[in-house]
C-alpha cells in the first residue's frame, strides 16, 4: 500500500498528500504522509463536503422538520414545474435543475438570495428523470433546511455536527473555500474546510450510520437509503465518475462504488475536485481518507483521476491488509 502511494504520487508529480485508514472500531490502522502534508493540515475539501451536508439534512429529517418527500413548493413556495422537486431529488442530484449557477460562487449574498436566483432558471428535465452532478441541488436542499429550522446553514452545521464532534470553528463552509471567503452564501456542495483528522470524525459518523461518539444523528433508514440509487432509470447527464470510465451511480450525497446501486452498496465515497477523497466500506469494515489540496497544475493527468484511481486501486490492498 505504501509503495503504491509513493510511486503514484511521484509519477503524477504530487508532492503533498496523505492517507489514513480506520478500522470499524475507529482505530487509525494506517497512516502515510507525502511531503509536508500532515493529518492536521486543514484544506478545502471541495465535493467531500457533500456527504457531510447530507448528514446535516438527515438530522433535520430525524427531527421531523423535513422528509425526503418534502417539496420546494411546500417549503420554499416554488411554483410551476419546479414545485414538485423533493428533497430526495435534491440529495440525489435528480432534481432536473441546471446543475450549476453563478450565484453559488458569489461571496456578498446570502444562501436565500442565491436560491432565489436558482429558482428563476428553466428546468432541464422533469424531477427524477435525469442525473446531473453539480452544486445547485444541495444549495436548494440547504435552503429548505434553513427555512424549517430558522437557522443559517453554518449555524446548523456547527450545532448538528461540528460542536458535538469537538471540531473547531475553522471547520466551516465558505463560498470560496480555498481563499476562506464568504460564509453567508456557503457552497453547500463544496465549501467545507477540514483536516484529515477532523474529517475522520465526520466520516466515522456516516460509517456508523449516525451512531458514533454517543451521538444519534439522522436515522438508520436514511443511512440505508443513502447507499441506494433512488431512480435507477435516470438519464445520466453530468457524471465525473462516468467521465473517468467508472460505472458508479449516485445515492443520497454519495457515490455508490458497486455494481448493484439499485439495491445498495457497502462502499460509498465523496471525492473532491482538489483530490481530497473519503470513502467507507462496511463490508470490509473500514473507512479511509486520501488527504490533499491540489491545483490543476499540480498533477499530470488530472486531479480527480489521480485521487479516484488511487482510491480504487488501494481498496483491494486495504482489504488484504485488514485480513478481509
């Protein structure tokens, strides 16, 4: 495993990264750092934010304030063909909305203002018929959570996850996470900053289906649904994994790393554009994080291809090392 990480990093020109593997008892059973990267180096984790955002929303559902069937019409007052978009559509990126909107990168506005702009854009497809990976779905889902809790997204994240897990205030969502700018219009799908050690607590919570460190977040049923593709017959539009040649489909804020997505996957992941890649495998009894924050010019062959290929090639080696 160590040899693979070292050689892949060298071949791609990656000089700063790390890997950590945890067993089902939350013991760190393997750790390796390349260059000056450390497990406490806090970085912009990009789309690794998605699974964390999903956990926050799962807990709003646990409290009975939303359900997966709550609609934008009911909660946000949306009308017309957009009014039937459900939280399930939003968390699975099958809302039929355009997957990106310039408002998600605007620092000087609020999440409510951004979502009001998203609401004006014509639909791309009816809800539940098309998958498009992108940021707008979770921006809208987060706004629904803000409305029913009467809290801002970052307050909700802090109270639901960060404070109970003992994470410092720097672990928060930004509009522009690499520059640490903007917290009133946080990029819910990609704005979190965290170190490997900090993220490990968030990943442990997901691995244990919301039952970790004395906490109960979300419901067991929601974490089970997370591992399944809710609309298996969708047309696949924008799919970063598809572009890399992987057959993986998407559940609720997580990639499903198996060949049976309609019935559920033991292994799920949430890799980010800067290379940070967390995943878990409940069958093989471990969870792991590839930590890094790379720019496009840092890697020959592309950042996401580097981290995702490395993750997928490490998986059998980790299973063997753990004796599974």
